[in-house]
C-alpha cells in the first residue's frame, strides 16, 4: 500500500487505516516522511488500541475528504483503505451488540450495502466538469485464506476488479496471482490505450504460466517432465520475479518487452500462439 502511494501520479493521497498496529502506523508515517509526501497526504487512522466502533467512521471521513478535493479543488485523489476485513469485523461487533440476526460468516445482513456505499464513491468527472477523480484501492485480508468468505465475496460483486496477492515459494516474494486476479474493464484498455500486442501477450503469458502450474503438479506427483514442461517452469519463475512480483516497478511497455524476451528465451514462435504479424514485429531478433 505504501508502494502504491509512492508511485501514484495523483494530486492527493488519502489513507484510511482501520485496526492498524502501531508498527504499521509508524511504518506508513516514516515512509511518507522520508519520501517528502506529507504535503500531499491526508491520513485518518484507527489503531488496535482504539475502540473497534471507531473503525466504522474511517471510510466515511476519508471519502468525505476525497470528495472535497475532487469536487471543490478538481484534483485527482487516491484513497487507500486498509484493512476492510477489520472494518467488516467492526460492523459484526456493532451488529451483534444491537442484537441483529447475523448472516453468512457471522457478518451482518447489511454487509453488501455497507461495502457498496464505500466502493461506489469512486468517480471520474468529465473534463467539462473539472476533471477531478476519486480512485479507491482497498486491502481485504482473507480470513484463513478463504476467498469465498462473505467479506471478499461481497467485495468481488461490487468492485471493478481485484488483485489477488500470494507468496510465491519458488522466488520467495509476494506476487499478483494471475489466476485469481480479475478486471471487468481490461478489454476497454488493453490494446486500445496500451500497445497493440498487449492482449495477445497477456493471454500467452497466462497460458504458459498455467502450463507451468500443471508441470509443477506433475512433478509433485512423481511424473516425468517433458522438455516443454521444464521450459515452462523456468519461464514461470522468471515471469513471477520480473513481472508479477509486487516490488517490480515498471511501465506497460517495459513489461511487454520483458514478456517478449522471456518468450524468445524459452519457447519457439509457434508455442506462444500469438498472431504472426505481432511476432514479426515484436519477437526479439537474434
């Protein structure tokens, strides 16, 4: 979350911290101070030693401030909310104290509406209205790694897309899992506002990454690997380290160029299943 704030090309960054430990709070403060960003950041923080009910106020305060800067000042605003699981737990505590009947996973029946009123504050105003915008990025920690839990389940229905983060044991880093991450609007951007080869490269990379996962399953079950399996595993390791790892800070063009170089390093042109016209244009020359 701190890395996102440091890289964001926006006018204002608003941090809504819910249930942060003091160490987490001091980490954010030190990172922002050392980066010289304090003049662009507004923070609303509830720590673990504060009452849980106060967490329910954080999103509203953060988004009210965001609306002020986006509407009145016509600025681009990024709102960072962490952790929405602790926010939902606070909702459950208050709901229980009010003797309301719990719904799935002990969450209140109003969970969907409570989350929607937060996420649906995201907006982009047209240029004739000033051009301000509110972008919301929220962290939802999975309870026991269960993506079907009521909190991430309802979140997935409301938000535009999700980046699913997990630790990759092969490279020892946290990566964006391409299988569980999704975007409903990527077809409006990939290949249209990005380079023309973006959709084809994306599909090819994910397919080869899936072949590597199948090869890993074969290996774990004691089956022999083919030469193609071996190459897929090597590709997946470099792909994870150079593109999927969250500490990677590159733009889309650099990402596509790295993907092409990995294709050429481990595969033949016919194995990547990309249109010949794009291969002729972007395949690295020997």
